[in-house]
C-alpha cells in the first residue's frame, strides 16, 4: 500500500559480512532448538567479517549441554536464516543479565563479548548481579 512499517528495533541489527541481521530473528532461530529456554545475541568486532555473532544461551530446566548442542544450534540457525547468520561463539549460561523488570541488559552482553569487562557501566538495576560474574568467567575467547 506504499507505506513502510518498522516492526523491530533498528538498533538491534548486526552487520556480518555485509548482511544486515536482526538479533530477534537469530534469537528466534536459536530458540527453535528444543533444549533452548532463552537466547540473546550481540555483535562483536571480527577481523574478517567486520562483526560476528556471539550468542548467550540458557537451556530449559533438565536439559544439559552435550558435545553436539552448539553444532545443533548452528544447524538450526542455518536452516532457518542461512549460513551468514550462524553464531561464531555460543556461551551456555544459567541466566542472562536482566533488570528487575525482566529486560535483558544487552549493553553488558556486548561488553563481555568484546572482552571489555573492566567497566560494565551502571549495573545497579540488575535483578541478579551474580549472573554477570558467571558470564565474565565463562566468556569464550
């Protein structure tokens, strides 16, 4: 009808090898794996691709990480979106840094993915500050 409708946040876009990828779409694909309870993805600088995808994944209660869980998640993303949307790094975590109202603090996830853990900014609104320590300690190089 000649109009554009913006249906997602414009700032949650990661440019990987020239492809504009929405974080919600990638998170949805990861969430399609039967063992995944929740996922959050952020971009981080990559020497070749410009940016790459770092995924933080929480599994459902009773599920455990196996030798194939990460590759199954990548396979799921490739099938749903394409190979250009595959996460470069997948960190399994018991929780994500959320505010008391339940919003994921992506700023903290970006800094951890980039290895900039010295100053995470204001963390006073975190519901569970221990989650951040867990993420920093489990960071994938």
